[in-house]
């Protein structure tokens, strides 16, 4: 019994020893592999970080200022880079959308630039016009002033707006403009003109004449006077009843080859509310305000504008095709000729067109079709893009009706986006005519300035997919003092022209402006976030409108967690404030379902932004009804210990793009996590984040825990392909036996020594020891089995002998 007891004790100790040696071996091998990985890749490893809007990624496109649709048009560019209050695209009461329409109808091309002036000015032509409106507490840099000076000297036109500056210019409006105007010997005074006799409803709404432009009955709403020096002369003077007496409210100056005009009111060209039946109206539609601004523009470019109303309207202003039949409409009988670059056109000789004629076009390469009306001075141009049809082609119509943004290369044009779609197998069309949208796979309408008719709305509702870009607009709110005054006069809010179209989809583009800083400077760029993606991906946007959410719509992008919807954005006169209870605390910018996508900012996609970041998402939505394609991520386990060394392996399923085609091996996918660290090799260290390529049609990477408990949100994506995979892993604490903790600590201490050879030797010895023990144990067991069999055999022999002997004895006894 003693030997048996000793044997049992020996066997127990051997099992414990084997377990211990196995744990040591595992820890040492893990340390060895980690040591090798860190030492080999230490120079290439990049810590994962959020994608930021780098200068290269979001470099603002320097647009070609020439207008593709009509190269003879003069460009009037409104600067919007100095927090100017009044927007060219604002369709509300205090907006300039009516001015934009008015100028377009008079053969000018208008655009607004949020680029800094040192980017905008070099792209202007010598006969273009730069408009500088005012903003609170702004300043021009010396570089901007020098560039403006050179632009005017070379033949450019400059229009500068001031404002009344009573109480010593509290908002710095005229101080801002005077720094520039001193170049032209013009200065805006810090006062407000009143006229007790010649006024419009109120003595601060002054009425005056312009003998220089031969105009009467011009109304300014709270203007300042001008002080003029050498070379500057008046174009508008108040009456002898004004205070100050005979105040100058408009002046001109010829400077080098160019011209400058300054007027001291920017409200006289507001949209206002000129409804019939009310004794007091407001804005550019009263008196001769519209004629006054037109005279100013004409003088700045020294251009005689024809009053000829001949209409020559191609059915499409842009299209992609190999061969195409193009319909041309006119409003009478005219001699028309046409030519095309990059192809042929029939008929190619002069014809006598009556109302409508068809032109058959064959396209060899990108070019233009130029229609020339010979008995007028009017040319019309169609842009033709060569298109090689493929199976996956789709058609999209850019609707240019109601003065929507056009597909051209101007600052505010949609040319870059249209070209992107053309290059990604879309047939792209653009037209100023109301076409049957059911003939196209999708329709894009961007920031219309006029109300959309009931027929157009019904037509647009028949589209399979509708991509809509809106803009913020101004309305009246009772908490604003100025708004209260206008409401008492009986003025009514003006609404965004898109809302009539969008209400059936449960969408409302609000007058709330997305703000994400505490000073509420309306033109500051905001950085909306794409919802639900780690890291938070964002892009620049300007003067973006909050879109009301509906239950059947999904938010794709919204303001940052610090954004709010500011409700005193209506006129821009309210003081800078932070969030208050009457503002909105949620700020959706892009909403979608399978049939409609609404975006509260047109500037995110126009040429000026050139925001290629959004292009793939919009392309994907046009193809699939979703802004990106999801793929699965399959972790080897759903939870992992936060010991700081444990790793988890994650594989993807087979990945597809928006064309339902498998992604090829070698395509790089960005890996990101908000907890733990990525330990897979970064295959492109120059790109933010960790890049891992697809191999054998799948993606494989590893995440290592840190000593932080929580849920790890892991993303894998390729933004240029709009493919995204996401998964969550639980990082949690698992109790570990003390002896394992000791060995892990020893492993870490060894790793810190960087003694690779020592770790290798210990690992080999440990493996050898375990192998030796296992071999000896196997031999011992085999020996015992043989011995046991021999004993059994011997006992059987002895039993037989005993039975044989017992049988012999019984026979003897018988």
C-alpha cells in the first residue's frame, strides 16, 4: 500500500508539472512572436487615427470661370469668404435669389465663391465683376487688397456694398470696407441718413435720384453717406432735405483699366415681399431699384446689353452619346447654323428654323455643338461628351429648370459631379426644358431659385430616384426685433422652392442654419459627420440648412455633436449667440431612402467645392438606393480579455462594389477601431489609418486588446468604392490564475530586454523539456501495460496448474 500511495503522488506531480511547462512554453512563444513582429515592423507601423480633411483631399477646385453654356457671358462673382450675410442662393426674404435671376435674364453669369479671395481672384477674367458685400467684424488681408487692386487695374469691375454705421460702426462693417476703399479714394461714413421729405414709408428709408444714370425713385433702406477724394465722383445724391445734407450714397471711380462702384446699402436688392395690395413693400422690386443695379453692372463692364428676347433653346445643354438626335426650339423663324467639335452634325448648313428642328449628331470625342442665330447676336452652346456604352450604364438628368444650378464649369456649376458620373458609366443629360423624367433612371435638381409648378412636381414625383440639393434661406421669427417690425408691416415669410416638391416625401428644408461654433458666424464652414462610421468621417459644408427628419428616412450625414440649428439666421443682424432653447439640437444634413436623397447644401457638390469625397456615396445611392455597400466582418470570437496582449482575428466575407462585382485582390481597405490597436501590417504608411489589402477575395486583419474595458467599434472601408464593413467586439476582464499572471509578467519583462536569443533558447529548452517528459511518460505507461499483461498471463497459467492438480487429487481420493 505504501508503494501504491507513492506512485499516486508521483503521477499527480507529473500532471501539474506538464501543465506548468505548457503554460510557460505558450507565454514564451507568444513573447517570441510579438518581439519579432514589433522589431521587424517598428518603422512601418502607424497608430490608427481618424481621417481628417487634409489639404490634398479637400483642396478647393480652382474652377474655369468660363461658362460652357455661353462663352460670351460676363461673370459676376459674389465673395462669400468673409461671413457675408446675404446669399446669392437664399430664396428667402433677405436673400439675393431674385437678383441672381434678374442678372441671368440679362445675359450675365452669376456665382458665389466661398473660396478665399487669393484663390478666387486669379481665376477671374479681366472683364468680370467681383462683388464685395459686408460682414460683421471682418478684415481684408494685405494680400487680398493687393490682388483686388491688380484685378481692377487690369480691367476688372468691382462693386462694394457698405451699410449705415451709426453708433461708431459697432459691427465693424464700414471699417472693414474702408480698408479696401481707401485705395480708390472712397470712404464710408459712420452714420445713418434720414430724409423727412423724400422717403418711403419711413424717414430712414430714403428715396433719391441718380442723374448720372438718368434714374429716379431709387430707395435705400438705412444707408450711410460717402466721403470722396480725388478721382471718385458721385452717382447718387440724396435730397437737400436729407441729414446729412445732400448726402452721397453711391460713387464711382475709374482705376487703371478697371472700374469701381461703392453704394452704402445692400438691402435695396433683397428679395423682399413685393405683393400687390400692401402700401409698403421691400427690396429690389420696388421703384427703380432693379434698373439701378443693372445700370451699375453695365457701367462696371462697359457693356451694352441687348434687349433682344430671341429664345434659342437646345433640348439638352449637356449629354453623353455616340449618336444623338437633338431638338432645337426657337420662338420664331430665324436663320440658324451649327457646328460641332469632335464629331459631325446634320444638317451642317444654315437652315430656316421655325419653332423646332432636329439635328442628328455623331460624336467621336468630347466637344461642343454651337448653334448660331444669324439674325441676332445670340449663340447657344451644347456640351457633348463622348460615351462608350457599357452594360452597367445608367442615365441621369440634371434638371436646369427654375434657375437651378447648371452643369457648367463655373464656380457654382455641377460639371465635376456630372463628369464623375459620366466616367463611372452613367449617361448624363442636362436640360433647361421640362422633360419627362420617367425616361431617365434618376433626376438631380440643385437649388432652384423659382417656385416649381404643380405640373413639374407631378413629373418629378414620377422619377425612379430623385437627388435634391437645397440651400438655407431666410424667413422671419418673432424673437428678432427687425422681424417683428416687418411682421407688423404685414410681410410674410418666403419658403424654399423645394419644399413644395419635398413635402410628399416627408422632407422639409428648414430656415435653421447648421452652426458648430459659439460665435454663429453664418459663413463659417461646418464639418458634417457621416453617421455611424468609425472613425467619424467628415467633409466641409457652408451655410447648410437643417432638414427635418421623417420616420421613413435615414440620416446619412449630420452636424457634429457640437452643432445646433440656429433660428436667428434669418437676416443676420442678430448678435452672435450660442445655443438657446428655441434652436434645434439635432442637425441632419443628408437624408435618404431608396427613392430620394435630400441634401441641405448645394455647395458641397458644386465645382468650387469639387467635393470628390461625396461623389462615390452619391454614385452608390444612385445605383443601389443606399449610400454605401455593406460587407460582413467575422471575428474569431465576440469577446476578448483586456490583458493587453490578447489578439482577435477578423475575416471579411467576399466583398462586392456598387456594381455587384467582387473586389479584386490587392485593393487596399482602411482598418479602424476606437478601442484596442490594429497589429496587422500597414501596407500603405503614407495614408492615414492602417491599410490592409484583399487576399484570396477576403480581408484578414488582427486587433490586439489594451487594458481598457468596453465595446470596440471596428470599421473596414474603402471610401473611393463606397464599401464599408463594421463589427463590434467586447473587451472585458477575465480573472487569470496567479501563476499565469506571474509568467505573463516575466514574459513582458523579457520582451523589454529585447533579448531575442535568450527568449529563443528558453523556448527551445521548454519545448525539449516537455517533449522529454512526454516520451518518458509514454514509455513508462507502455512498460506498465506489458508488465500487467505478463502478470495476467502468468496468473492464468498458475490457475490452470492449480485446477489440474486439484482434479488429480480428487481422483486419488476417489
